[in-house]
């Protein structure tokens, strides 16, 4: 059997509920109808973009791969930088494994790939808030120079100004790379706009349906490019998401709550002076960090306080995990001593300004999102995966599987060795011994 080539089409915030619409779409629907699928693909915890993308290419939870959040959160630096360098990741990746096997690799708009040893690499590294006219400064030295030389002069315009759009940039590069350089053995293409549309409008509406059609058209371009310029019969096409999303029902300003109970001290302008316990937002979960984690009395005091919130029917807190429980159950490690989450989909605001502890609904314009993620993996707002083509067994439907099984499955499919992954391959997917 000839080696399988891999094209991974990652749609940020693809949800299980999207399968109903996708089945009727011409391009992604063809993959879903004739291939194999995991209906509920459970993200790692927290279900944030960067930890989940790294989980796909390592087969690990945050404990293994070392990326617990999008940002390098710290009490001292509320404007913490985002993870973006391959050096931030611990252990092996699919890109490393493919290189060892002599295969060519490509990653377009994939997070945490700055300076990665990837043949054709254009990382997701321009800051999300950047609206200037020089995005090249962020790509230089982090992206593959061969791609910058070939394409930035004509496609860099998509990354500039207030109307910048990373998906336009991605879909300009991806088919050109296949045509101009030959189809890579492993190609990972990441799309962002569905996540943005859901954050702004909620998880199920006409805006979402229209965006899914756009992603279907984009995927169709890649399939046709492989058909015309690549090796179609040897290619496995894999479509998946990194996490789902849920409509936010309530928000809680955890640091105001901690301040009101004496755990945080601020000045007259709501600036942090000192703290015993502080909350970092992971969007739909919160991380409580102790100033002195070795202070057993403080740890017990904060724990008891959090449990009173959980037991109070008027409070939105429904989950309280200790550091040890978060690591043992979900492989979550980071600057945290406790993790809290809502009974219902709840956003955790970590600012110190304002007066509202609880808000029934995040209205557009007041906060960033009306829907989000970051919640426990087993909640029903999961993502999904489906695949077809070379090496994929048709007609397989698996109800639930963990995201950390994706990397080992892709490794087995392409005949490479992903070292020390926590997850195991989904062998039912593979049409080979």
C-alpha cells in the first residue's frame, strides 16, 4: 500500500450540532456521508483554542504538552502574551514525527508553531488585536521564509488594517502551496471565522449556517486543488474542530466576589494592591490562584469559601475542583490552585472594575461574547470529527472520543511514530491492518 497523504481541515468551534447541516453540504458533506466520524469529540480542559490545537498534534493534555491556556496568564501581568513558539510545547508533535520519517509537512494558521521545524509554515502569530499595516514583523523569523518570499507580497494585504481576515490569508496560501510546491505529505489548515461568528451571534443561527457554507466552499477548493495538482487517491481528508461553544447564560465577576470577601485588596481606582486568592479567566471556567500555595490555612479557607458558593442556590458556581482533582481528572496544570465552573454555561470575568457580580446574559456590545468555550470536556457542547479517503474505513460512527486520540490516529494513518502520547489511536477508523 502506498503511503497516505494527509490533509487536515480544522474549523475553530465546529460543533456536534453542525453535523446535521454539514451532511447536506456538497463538499464537507461528501466526506461525512462516505467516511468515518466521531460524533462527540471531547476537547481537553479547558476547551480553549491553543491548548486544544496542541492536543491534536501531540496526543496530550496540558499536563503533557505544557500549553494550559491561550495566554501565559499571571497575576502580575494582566496583559500576558499568548503562547506562540514551538519551543513552548513539551514533547513530540506530528510535525516532528513526520520529519523524522522523511515526510514533508505544512501548517497554515496553526497556533503555537512559531519557528517550528515545518517545511511550509505560516503560524497563527499576528496578535489578535493587531490592526496595523506591518504584520510582517510578527511573521519574520517565525514563518517559513520560502512562503513569505513566495506569497507575502500579494497576500499580506489580508492581514492589514481593521478589516484584516486571517481566513482569507489562509485560503489564499493553502491551494497555492499545493500547486507551487507539490502536495505536502501532512498538511494542516486552520480556519477561524466560525469561532468568531459564534462568539458574536450565538451557537445556532443564520449567521452560523452561512459561515458553515463558506467553510464548505473553502474546503471544496482544497479538495479540487488536490485533485488537480496533488495525489487525490492517496489522500485522507480529515475535518474536525478544536472545541465546541455554548451560549452564555450568566457571567460572574469572580475577582469582585473574592474582593468582597476579603481575598483581594484594591486601591480607589480598582487597581490590584495585594491578594490572597485571584481568579484568572479561562472564559467559561475560572482558575483560582493562591498567593502562597504553601499556606495550608489559606488553602482551606479559600476552598471552604468556594464550596459555600457551590452550595448556595443563588450562586452560579456549580463545579469546584482542587488542583489535584483538575490534574488527575483532566490533565490540567497551570497557575491555579482551584478551578470553578458554572452550573449552567457561565462566563468568568476576571476584571477588578465594575459593580456587577452576576449578570443574567452577556448582551452584544457589553462584553466580548454571547457564546464561548473553556468548559469541561464532557459537557454536551462538544466538537466533532469526520474523515474519508485513503486509509479511512467508511461507514464508521463512534459516539464519543477524546481529542487526545486524534494525533495518534493520524500518526497511525500516515505510518509515523508519535512518541509518548497520552491518547491512543482510534483503530476503528483505519482501513488497514
